[in-house]
C-alpha cells in the first residue's frame, strides 16, 4: 500500500490536485471514468502543459459543457452585491 501525505498549509485547488495525482501515476482514464460514473454532467479535460519551463498535467473541469471557473471569478458578482448592500435585514 502507498500513502501520500499532503501538507497543504495554505490550501490546494482541486484541478491542481487532480493533475498531481496523474503525475504521481493515477490513470487519467480512471479519473475520467470516475467523474462520468457520478452522472452529474461533468467531464475532465486532461493534458500536458509547459509554463515558464515547468511541465505539468493540467486538468480542466467542465460542467454542463462549460469550463468551471475559479471561485473568485464565478462568485465575484455575489461578493460585490453582498458588500454594497447596506440593508441589515436583506438576505
């Protein structure tokens, strides 16, 4: 049995973690089949990329045919509304 210890003192992104799993030896097909088995309309796009001379596996998550956006981008409108709403009773 192999054990991986993750020391994510400041967090970890899901897509980067999936890419690291593939680089560590997990079959990309296994990840794709597992996501498909969830039957939630999501799929993975797995490819090798090189950025700044560093090569890695990039995993993009697509939900309902669209690329999933990072939390800070997809929730930015909600955050702006919450910060500008001065009514303490509004939810």
